[in-house]
C-alpha cells in the first residue's frame, strides 16, 4: 500500500535511526554509565578547573559540579558520565584529591 499522503506531509520515515544525542561540545553522546563522585579537598587550589580538566582529558562528560559550602568547599560532589571511571578516579587521587565515594546511578 502506497502512503503518498504520509510522505508528502514532510514526516520522517519511522524506520530511520534517530540522530545521536549531542553533548555541549557537539560530540555525539554514547550514553556512558553515570556516576556520582564525592571528593574531599586537601588544600587543592583551583579545584574546579582541575576537575574539569581531568574529566575532559579522560573523555568523560561532567554533568554537575557542586560544593558543600560557598567559596570554602571541603567536599565537591560530581555527576559525570564515563566509560572508564577508574582512570578518572586515579587521576583525581594523583592530583591530590581524596575520593570519598563513587556510586553508579545507571545509564
């Protein structure tokens, strides 16, 4: 059966694969597992910039970054997506952070 009215309406073919989700940087998202990470700060200066650099260098996607106190955070809570979380945790420890908790929250 020919459905020319459906084709003329401009609707997309339902059998087509949907385009990949895009991250803020424009790269397609692979729906990596999501993790919640809590870091304790031990005199780390510029912690937020260091955290963003570590996550980006290890091909992770940082979704949320927050501290427990305004201007003088002693702990930072992260929500991120990554395929290799242990590489990121190792890099955090090498940068001087104490990793308090890593919890997976699914995909």
